[in-house]
């Protein structure tokens, strides 16, 4: 019980962070690009380089 206060506080902070820019989370994995948290339903973009590149271009323009 020595660290119970720390654990309780950490859980509250983690839960409060879950509604950022209208997205659910955080969780594992959580990906954020330039302050934009990638929605859970779009995590497929994280696993294939060419898909991720296209995602970045469509979301942030050619300058990424």
C-alpha cells in the first residue's frame, strides 16, 4: 500500500487524458502526429510504411 496514492493519481490522470481532440484513448498503441492522435480505427496506418506515408500526406500535406 506504500504507493497506493501514486497509483490512484496515475489512474485518474490516465483516464482524464482519454478524451483528447474528440478521440478515445489513450491506450496501447497510442500514436500522435503533430498533436493529432490517430483514432483507434485507423491504427492500420501504423503497420505499413507506404500506408503510413499516404496517411501523413493526406492528413498533413506533401511537406511531411
